[in-house]
């Protein structure tokens, strides 16, 4: 039964992630969620899916948060690679400006579907710091 529920949750979250990718690829709104017209999903559906994920256990929650954070920071990793000019220490202010825009988009768009107790904004920040420290 849990496997079947997990399959449905995966499908719902995949629709959210496809919307995020759609927004990034087409640069309509670089750091926020834009529903993919071929895969529509309502925010209330993701919010409900989050509650179900909590019932399935903390590892399920961690999985979905990790996927979201990784997707949101994918562009950051691309832009600020250590081997590129943008990845240099002299661009620290650009890094933080980029991250500030990401957080603003997260707080006003896609992040609103996650329960507050999931602390997705904190996870975004922690991963940003980890990636920045490594560069």
C-alpha cells in the first residue's frame, strides 16, 4: 500500500519539478514555479501530497526536499563553477544576489506549497552555503 501511495506522490512531485524546469528552461520567470501546461498541478495538490509524505516517514520528506533543493540550485552550480570567471571569489556579491532572488521566488511561488515545518528555505540556504564553501 505504501509503495502505491509513494508512486502517486512521485507523480505529483514530478509535475511540480517539471514546472520548475519549464520555468528555468524558458526563462519566463527564472527562479519561480510556472505550471507546465502539459502537466498541470495545483498548489493545493502538492500541499496535500506533503501531508501524505509526512505520514510515510521522515525519509520520504527528506527525499522530496532534497530533490527540490537540488533542482533549484542547479542553475547556481552551472553559473558559479570554480573553473569559470563567475566562480571566483571576487563575485561573492553576485552569488548572494543570485541566492536572494532565488529565495524571493521560493517564498512567493513554489515554496508556498511546502509546509512551514519542512523548513525548505533553511534547506535551500544550507545547501547554498555548502556549495559555495566548496567552490
